[in-house]
C-alpha cells in the first residue's frame, strides 16, 4: 500500500488567487486541499486504484469520484478501465497525465548553470548546461532565459508542421538511453540533432529545404546511445539530400535500493515524446544559498550574493512564474517524491562535495526550519584514525578542499578532488589512501546522523559521493565505530553525482508550488 504524499496539502478549501506576482492566476489555484493531495499521490506513486486512494486520503468512494471527475475533465488525470480477474468486475484506476504541463528546473553552482525540462512526473525531457558568464545576477537571469528558449525550441516545438519540400534525412540523437525511430526530413544541406535522456532517445534531422524529422525510442536511462531513422517527404520543390546531427543530454533517474548495500539509483522509465509537451508553466531555480520566501535570494556565498530579487528578474525576462530555493532542499524533496521516498517513509540525505549538507524526511514529510540552509551538519566534529583521534568539523574534513589538501600533504602536485578520486578509481596507491581516510570519516558522520535520525535509509550524494561506492567497506567500518553491534546495519543508497538530478530538484520545488496554486 502506498503511503501518503510527502507534503501536507493546504486546508481543504478553494484558493481564489495565486500568491506570487505572476501575471495570470494559476489554474491550480481553484483546487481544494484534498484534490491537491490526490494529485501529489498520483505524481509520487503513478497509477493507483480508487480503493488505494480512498485509504490514502481517508475519503469515501463518492468523494473520490467527486474529487477526480473535474480533474479528469480538465485533462490532468486519466481514468483507465481494467478487468479484475478474481471478480470479473471492471476497475477504473486513476493516473496523472504527466504531459499536461512541463516544468523548467535550473540549478546553479559557482561556475555553471544546468537546466532540465521535465513533465509533471519530473521525467527529464531535455537538458542544457552553460558556463556562467559572470556572477552578476542580471547575467545569470539572462542565461536562465536563454536556457528556457533553447529547451522550449528543442522539446516543445520539434513537432511543428513541416513546410513543403522533398528529400530524405537522417537524425542521430544521443542521450542517456537507447532508442530508434523514424524521421521526416527535407534535403539539400546540413542539419542538426537533438538527444534527450531520461528513458528515451530522440533524433532530429533537417535538410536544406524546410521541415523537421523526429526519431524516438525507449531504453534504459543510463549510458549513451543514439536514435537513428530515415524518412521521406514530398512537396513542391524536388530535391534530395541528407542531414545529421548529434546532441547529448543526461537522463539519470532516481532509484531505490531493495536492501542493504550500495545502490547507484537508476531507472528505465521512458521519457514522453517531446512533441506532447507545452512550454513550461513554471520555473524553479536552486542554488547553494537561502531564500526565505521563494522570491529573494538572501545569501549565496559561492556567488557572492546578498538580497538579490532573482525570481522577479527571471520572471521579467521570461514571463513564466518562478520560485527560488536551496539546492539541497530541492534535492531532498525530489528524493522524497520520486526516489527512496516512494518506498521508505523515513530517511536522511547527506551530501559531501563543495560543502556538507543534510536533509531529512520523517513519515513522508520533508523536515524544514528557518535554519535549513545554514549547513549546520558541517559543524559536527568527525574524528580521524589517529591515536588519540583528532576531530575536525565535517566542513573541514569531508569536502573537495579537504581531499585536495590531503593529497598535497603527501607531497604531490596539486590536483582537483575529482582528479584524486579518478586516480583512486584507477588504483593509484596514495590516492586510494587519502580517499580511504575520507571514506572512514564519512562513515562516522553517517553513523552519527543515523543515531539521531533513526532512518530506514541514508542517501549519500554530492561530488564526493563516489567515495562511498568505491570504498564501501571503509565507509561501513567508520559507521561501525560509532554504532552498537546489535543495531541493524545502516542501509545506504549512493547517488552518482549528476547536476541534472539537482536541476530536477529545482523542478520539484516549482512543481510543489504549482500544485499548491502559488505559481
């Protein structure tokens, strides 16, 4: 039986207006709190039977019909008829029509902007990554607008009708899934290609005439492969030619570890065809900083920002309702909806990389407070292997900088943390040694967090998360040093670092506000 959706809905009464300064009122604003809870449940769990929804929402059969009927009529939900073998009576489970809307998620680091276009199930459709031209808020807002334009053109207009022309074309689209399909092209020149991930591959080829071609397919959401296709078109002007193109995008998905051990978390759920998505209805942006109201970035250390009205700046450039939030908060929300939260109601998320972060979900609810964005776990002392041990704050011993410093302390020329990790994966002895020390310290921090939170699962993410996969035995040795032997083993799920997943967290924040009627 699925568990309740992870966020309490607003009171069960209609909202009359959106709470942002968006130019139009959100169509979600008129939904009741129970309708929002129903939509969130279907977003998280997929198709559900009506009895399951009755138990989940604590409502009667008549209430489910009353709540769902207007949502089905509006095209947000779909009711399917299925025959049940044991009774022979047809059932009508409900499912979300995920392609009703699209959402743009954007995440910022100190050097890059990563954006992903998703449907309402947060399945990635197309991605783009830019290097920041500067840290000026105006420039960042301009780049968000550019990402919106590029992804909308790629994923929301690819199926527009072709102009007359003739010829043949081929398109190669490389993404993070395998796919094959057919395309229609027009001849006479070079073309472009687009690949999207998240469970499907798309190839688009155009020639010197006008027209578009699309090839789609489905496959697993990890790895890189291409979608190929050929097609023909006819029109007023005879001609022939070929076109080809390639593009890449990431499509890693959240997954759940079925038991103890380490899980990299991927899924093979297919991405919807790009020609079914409308332009984004809302934008979510996350960064390593804080925003008390989803509009103002009060502080972002990596960018040197204080009191920046970034949501307003983006909305002025795009015309799309926008919300801002902390990147770890967005990642935790997405994990609770579509990751381990689909099966486990209590878990904690620990990130190590540029900094040390922590998120917690208890009984399906993301825990939050005014201090969420301060990185308080980074102040917790973590001992080393010395005799006697020396303890340092986690932010000083479990970050990229700490690994780089440990490497140079061995007398080696400077390397980035990723380069040290790559060397350890290649078996370089000194690199393995410094990564082993970090892994044991990480284990001690995980064990400490697990002692306080009593989670069913601990999720490890961030740039240095690969240490937990490479040296899991060392991580578990560190956990066992601060955990009683009779205690249950800590279940670990390790997320391979992928900025697209963090951008999906930004999309989750926007989607939550959208469902609440605030965007």
